[in-house]
C-alpha cells in the first residue's frame, strides 16, 4: 500500500534528520512511528490481520521498503 500525505517543510526536514540519526530511511522512521502509536493504543497486529482477512491485496511492511517520501 502506498500512502501520500503532505506535511510542513519544517516537520519534513526534522523527520529526515531524526530518521538519519536512527540510521533508517524516512519511510522506515514513519512506519515505526505509526506502529508505535498503534501499539500504544492496543491496536495490535492481530487486529490488523483480522481486518485484512479476505483481502488478497493486503500486504505487510518490512524494513526493506524503499524511501518513497521526499
């Protein structure tokens, strides 16, 4: 799945710096933020898997996702 969003240039720059400090791509950094937020809200992978049941197009994310956010 591809997701497009617009953020302020200052936030984008800060996120790129934070990702670089962690040694990951911006895409991976944002994926981890979303995952962390969902876990904090007790929305686990089991919940996501349940909602994807029967969806042949459902995919999972991995650390090898390319950095498509620029």
